């Protein structure tokens, strides 16, 4: 068959489908007890127009996650966009719009309803240990560890919380970073070189994850506090002797909250040194002091061993770690070595652990029993983390509103409100704080409004850059107000 004949057939099929859409009544065709549904022409045009309005502002994290018992494939950014080249630097969406000019209500001070039974004072009182620790940030550092799914990838949401806390209580640096940074962040740039040759994110030391595909598991439970580990051995490059992590924090000024003067190395049996402004500093311990206001350095490793993370920090103030786990539903902590978790939380004076999960369970949850089983598993994670960090407060952030199409209309997934209520109940029973992102956004069908105002993406799941910034500010304000309760 000739190419032009194939083209004619394609256009004929499109025309026939369009004709069926044009004559399809709203609600579909009724045939006895059954209803045959077909998208109407108006629905099709609405979808196309919505897609056209945001195509030029592609945000790769809009692509929905699928969680299948934690065993999903981790997709790199370059495969996510599938040939579409985003703007450089990424995520310019609505940067020119003042955040305060966009109002989505209610945010924080709305009256409580029967579906939102726990008051702010009931939940934030469980942050007392964290609030008390803030009074000592002038003489030592305290740590906030923020775990979550892809909603916090690229250091989104976390970076706003970090910035605001450090502006108020001091501190600097962007906290923990993995040796491999497969997804660019808003707060730092980094890459790996071996013997001076730059490596892609798919090259270099072997990386193991506690979440994601089974092919990325290791035999032991030693994944470290980030749930991942990079292993250096002689299989990297024949005769390789030097693996270097190059890192540069992103800040508008030399003196900024992203600057750091201390590096904490979470490694195992690896000799290392750091290069700053052409000066070599040997790493004689796991904490290395650097010149004040450092924004760029190289960490060189020699020998065999494991790298669990590198923290860019300061000796005083508030330090905030961003630990995203794409596709994860938060039920993996009990599979991480407890000694590693306990040592990190203790040595870094971790006083707040934030768990932001739940969204990955919504698309696959069809009934309340599934939600109840999931929350029961999360309860185990909370108790495990409390045993590893007895002096830390724990804050659980529930899922955002998420929309699905039903009868040609985008509406809230049926299980979102139930999961939000179940998580609130679990939090109260476990005496941990709970922030309902679902209610903070505006409750039922609020995601549609966020999409319409450019605060969320076309998948009706993930926030845009401006949306994540707004959520970060809402979260900080909610936490900050609790100190006065």
C-alpha cells in the first residue's frame, strides 16, 4: 500500500470518529439497561484546548506515578519527556506571577467540618519537641528530614520550607544529596566524573534503592537514611582510582541560605578529599569544615565502599533534607537498617521527620478495605521511625486533591476524602501531627481550580513550580503558627 493511501485511511478514520463524537448525546447512548459512553465533540475540543494552553510550559513531574506494591520502574527525566525538549533552565511556569496574587481557599483558617474532625491545635501540639529545639539553633544545628513521593522531587515544596526556616532560625546548605542525582533539583547542580571524565546519570557507581524495581535491590538492608546507596568498586572503569562528585548550590547571591561551610559524609570505608577553590582538604572524619559561604566543591573518593549521602550544611541553624522517592507509598522504612537510621537521626539532632505519602495509592484503591490496609502499614512505619528517632516530632502530610475523568468531567478521586480522614485518625491515635493538603487546597474538586489557575499540571495530580511554591509557603505558615499554640 502506498504512503498516500495510508494517509487517506488515517484521515478517514479520524473523520468517522469525529462524526460519532458529533452525534453522541451528553451522557452517552442508552441501550436497555446499559449505557454506551463515547466522548462528545465538546469534550474532545475541551481536552485539546486545555492541552494547547500549557504545552509550552511542560513540567516533567506532571506525569502521573503508578505504584504497584513499591515495585515500579524509576523513569529518568530524559525518558519522561520523550523527545520534548523543556526550557533551560527548567520550570519557568508562572514565575512572573506574584504568589500572593493567586488565592485558593480555604487554606488554613477554615472552620472544621465533620469530614475534617481534627483541629489545628490537636495536631500541631505533637510538634512540641521540634518547637522546643528551635530555641537552640543559635548554638547548634537541628535537622528536618522531609520524605515524600514525586510531589517533592526537584526539592520542590521542601526548598520553600528550608528557605523560610533558615531565614528565621539561621542555617545554610541544602542538606542531604545522593552521590547520583538522577533528577535535577531547584537548589543544586551536580554530576559525577571518573578519572576526570564526566559520567551520565546512567553511568558511574552502581546504585541500589529500597523502593522502585526489584532489579535495584541489594542483598542487605543497609540503604542509609535516604533509602539508597551508591557502591564504589573496581567494576566502574578498569583501573579507576578517582570518583568525584561535583556539586554547586543555586543561589542568587554569594551570601545565601544555600551557602554552606561544612560537609557531612555518609560513607563506608572510603578514602576521600574535598577540593574547594583549588585547595585540597583531606577528610579525616565524616564532618569536614570548609570556608564560610561555600557554594561549589568537588568530593573525591578512592577505594571500595558505599556512599549513602553527602550533606551540605552549617554547624548551627536549621538544616532540611529533601528525600523524594518516586512511585513510593511510604511503606518501606521498616526494611531499612534501624542502626543506620538511628545513628543519623541522633548525630544530626533530627527533631522533625515529615512523611508525605498517599497519592500513589489513590488510583489503585477501589474500596475502603484497601485504604484501611494501607493505613495500617503506615502506622507500622510511624512506630518504627519513632523508635529510631525518639526525640523527633513526626508530621504526616496527606495526599493532595487528585482528579479523574468521569462522565466527561474531572472530579476528585472517590477515595481521596476517605484516605485523608483515615490518615488523620491514624495520626491522632499515634500522637503525630497531620497536615491535610487536601483541605488546604480547598477540598473536593479543588484540583480542577488549581489546574485552571496554573498551579497544577494537566495530569490533575502534580503541582507546577508555582503550585509547589504555594504549597511550601502554606506548609511553613501552618507549622510556624503552631509554635504560638
